[in-house]
C-alpha cells in the first residue's frame, strides 16, 4: 500500500504550526542549532558522525527502519542556511504527525545531516575553516567534513541522496521576469551528460516536485546547467550510481530572510520523500527539461534612467551579505552602470533622467557603497 501524501496546500497555510520559530533569518547561531538538536533528541536518534576541521561535532538524525534509504545533508556551504531551516521544519513536522511518520518509517530509513560545515556556519562563509569549498572536494576528499560525508554514504548505502543549498538573488527562472525561488539539478555522471537509469530517477523526482511547486509559485522554478564536474558531490554520487538531487533555495519577492522560500523547499523535500517511498520517481521524466534553465538576469536593485556623465544609464545595486555581531547586514554596492534593459531588479526605481543627489559625500561608480540617495527631494534608502 502506498504512503498517502499530505495536503501540501494545507501545510503551507499552517506552516507556523511546525516551523522552527527559533531558526529565523539568514544567520543561524550555533547555540540555536544545538538547542534544536537537543529538543528533538527525545524523539529521534541523534548520532555524532565526526568532527569539523576546527573540532565541531557533525551530527545526524537517524529516522525509520524501512528498506528504502535516503541520505540528506544541508549547509555544505556554511553561509547557505535556508535549507537547514527547512530540514529542521521537516523534523518538527515528522515529530508532530505520528500517524504519517509511523507509516513513513516503516517503509523508509533516513539519515539527515542538518549542518555538514559547522565551521563555515559559525563564520557565515561558503568555505570551511581551511578555505576549501566542500562541494569541490568530493573526489579528493582532503577535508574532514568531506570524509565524514563519504563515510556516512559508504556505510549507509543510500538509495537516494538530497544535496541542499542556497543560491544567490541573481538567478531568474529562464529568461523571464521571475526569480528562481527554487532550483533543482539532476547532476551529470559523465562529460557527455548522458542519461542513464540513475539520472532518470533524480529527474523524475525533480519533475514531480516542480509539478507541485507550480501550484504555489508558478514560473519560479529553475533548473541548473548540468555540466559535469567530478569534484562536485552530486556528480560524484550520481557517477557512483546513487540518484542525487541538488536543491537550491532562491529569492522570493521581498524575502531576503528567506522565510517564504523555506516553505517551498520543505514541501519539495517532503514530496520527493513520498515519491521515493511510493516508487513513483520515474513517472515524470519527460517533464524535466521543460523546467527553464536558470539565467543570471537579476540585480537586487536597478535605478533606471540615471543621468550620469552626460548620458542616461541604469545603475545596478547588489547586496553583499556581511556578518556583523551575529547578524547579517545587507550592504548595497554599485555592481554595474550600463544599459540594463535586458535585466531585472527585485526593486526598480525610475530616476526619470535626473542626477542622483547624495546626503553624504559619495561617488556614483562601480564598487562604491550606495546606502541612500535623493531624487526630487525624496530620500531613497537602499
């Protein structure tokens, strides 16, 4: 008998019921993560899988006893926290829904590593303490965190792997004015980007999740380029014969803290788990390449029609996430001054061919911080 899928629309509307309310924003404090581990330890088995380069524990949750095995890890990049929030929301949901969880755990076994790169998480850096991108260390495995993941993979022998990430605000879902709020990839297993049974399974899971997401965020799902790189963990595992799905949490309108995006990652993750258990991952393969490929068409802000150097130009501003006193500050830098008619801004301001005025001395050139400006006696705070 198949596992009955939950009502995903209802889950979105009642998300606060099981959302980890102490895990908010773009920076997750180490203490808050540890508190969540402790709060769930009475419900699920937690195991120490090893240590980071700086000696922090890398913990995992062990759930279920079924034959089908799924391995999930998040925050391989320390500054990518949205999927970590979604993973803890999933654990909370499973802890509060005994009937669904009991049925799931009879059919499925899961290992979930919420934070694979705890050193990078503390410092809010993509890389680990040695400055190494763990998602470029899959083949050589020079770092302890890479070895921890490989050890879990080798011992557990998962049937499926879910690799959870965040992506920048620059991505559009294709060449339209829609942000890629969620993106996926079925990684290649060779240079030729061939499609075998392993890739078909991950493609099917992605296509099914996209079908679900179109009901909630139509036009806001993207697909990553599938160029092969054996140093990337998804390509490495896919080549080893394990269907692997790359998740990317992206931008939702006015959601720089990504509290909306976490919901769509959650329902995608839950949808894929149900599909794996019900062996339905091959039902949607043909739809995979209908998902538009991501393009880099967005800036955080575009100020249109600015009169600068006797010409009318567009000014693109991009936020730089900066950790200050355990809080992420979004520092606005001028990224580009050019004709940007082929690009979109998450926020757009029309200068109507006027010169920008500054409250403090400032230069309108690429690389400068642009905290605010005046236009028609109105102050715009960036």
